[in-house]
């Protein structure tokens, strides 16, 4: 009996402590700077903050940071004119980006953020700015791929990974996306190039037409039928982890996924009261205010 | 055992109670209650998921909620008002745990305290390799048992 107790104590002592929760600045830190902007990338790199940046492709397959596959009618102008109707980023060539300006007015959700309007920043510029950034930060690129609406996942994988591999930066790269085919494209292209890319599956799968009500109903359906399983979802997609909408995230499922060796992340969590319960329970919290993390 | 089953089956099925706090729904306290101040809407929904309707046939009980379905037996102990409870918990009818505890009834109110041992098995990944033990508190309300004259028992 004593031997068993001793073994249990040894086992408990040898259990590896999970690493503390990291914070990633959503859009670079939308609480401080305009999201997915040059100013945000410069500011967060200067502060040594990890970043979560959203990536779209132009018509000529240049990765650009943007909040949505559509040019934001509220935040952006093209050639000095307001954006009217739907304009996809992949309808614009990279040379036309100089005519696009986004931001430049206070964001109601982020009253203390720097107000600046500027042209979109490309991934190539991000890679240049990484030369002066600390080596130990993580660059998390959330790929805004939408079937039938944006270029195919393989185009994203080639455009993003080829640039990253050729730039050969020391920082860590993490790729996330909502669909298994996107994860497969990045994992496959990484293998072809001999590069082990870390991938996270975004959960739940949010369709462009989904509102909050339909997300809650879908979540409830998966919970009632006992089919919600983050580990299975990540493994089926071939992803290294999951990044889950915090409002609907199942904390137990995240604990199980972490214990199974998957990377766990929740998004987007703002405010100390909302951050606190996630600390040390998940690997990463995506937040508009990464400076709030201890 | 056979006699007990025969007696149980001979009894008419009845509505027993509604568990506002269900012992099989104990994971709510461990996994969801913490987010009440941050996400009150989602927390209320998760609370509603664990509210259970309980039917009984003799000492056998079937508890149904969105979060869990439990087959349990509640047997009076020889001394005092306490009743022993033992049950098998399922989630979407996938067996994923068991509970053992005590309950007491006073008029229409039933209070129970159990230990729930529950696994992380899901229909997507039926894996019973990991378990956790949770304290479980039950609070139910149902029709008060009818007063029975001693000579009728």
C-alpha cells in the first residue's frame, strides 16, 4: 500500500506543469491600434507581443491583413470614395492597394485605440517588420478562406507558407482556419516544403450567414446529442489544436484537448473578469488587450 | 433481486419530481457556473440544460434532462428518513458515469447529495479512459407522497 502511495506521489510530482497562458493581440491588439493595420503590427512587435492577424489574398495572390474577405464598407475607402456594395479583396490587385485606406476615425468598441488611417499591410511587410521584432514572439495568421467566395485553400497555403519559408524568420508561425480543407492544404504544402507548420482549427464553424442565435442553437444541438468533441474535430482535420469562440467554449472539452496534447486557444476575450477564468486553463487567449495578461 | 424487479415492475409508473438542481448535472457547477458574470446568457442556458424531469416505477427512477439521462434506484435506509441512491448516468444515452449518494424527502421537496463519477466519453469519441469525481447536489420538487395509514402499508 505504501509503495502504491509513494508511486502516486512520485507521479504527481513528475507531472509536467502546463505552460502559462499566452495572450495574442487580436488584429495585433485592436484595443490599442487599428486592427490588422501597419500601426498595430509595428506597435505590437515593438512591445514584444504575440499577434493574431487575419489574412486575405488579392487578385494576384498577395497575402494582405484584413478583418474580412470583403473590403470593410464602414472602415475603408477606395480611391478616396466610400466603398459601396460588396468588394472582395481578391478583386483588387496588389498594386491597387495603394488606393485603399482603412481606419482614420475612432472605433466605438475601442475608444482608447490610436486613430490612424492607412493603406492595408501585406504579409511581405509583416515579414520585413519581423526582422526587428523579438525572436520569441508568435505570429498567428487566421486565414479568411470561404469556399466559393475566396481563392482555394491551396492558393492561401502557397502564398503564405512560401513567403514565410523563404523569409526564414526565427519567430513561431501558427496558422488557423475554419475548415478542415484549409488545414489540410497548409499541412500538405508544409510537408512538401519540409516545413512543419502549426495549425489550429477554428471552432465552431461559422458560416457567413450565421447569426448569434443560430450559433447558440447549433452549439446546443451538439451538446444535447453529445457529439461536440474538440479532440475529434482537431484530429479529423489534422490540426495541431483548436481555437474556440470563447462565448460558447466548453471549458471541460478544452481541458481534455489540452491533456491530449493539442494546443488550445479561445477568442476573443477582453476584460480582466473574462480573462481570469481562462488563465492557465488554455494555452492561448486571443484578446484585443494583450497587455492585460499577467 | 428478481423479486425487487418484479415488485418494481408491478408498481404503476408515476411522475416523481422536477430536479431544479440535478445530481447528474453536476458538471454544470464544475464547468459552467464560473462564467456567470462574464456570459450570463450562455450560463443560464447551460443551467437549463441540467434541469431534469424524473419519473419512477417503484424504487426505479428515470431522470431526463438535455445534459444527462440517468437510470437510478432510490431505496429507503432502515433508520431515519434517508434514502440511498445509486444510478447510471448517460449523455444522449451514451453511458458516461455513475452516481452514489443519499437523499431525503420532506413533503414535496427532495434534497440529494451524491458523488458523480463521470468520463469524457462522447459519441464522437467514445473513450472511457479518463474519469473525474464530482460532488453533486440535487434539489427536486414533486407531488408530496400521500399520507398512508399504518394498516395500509
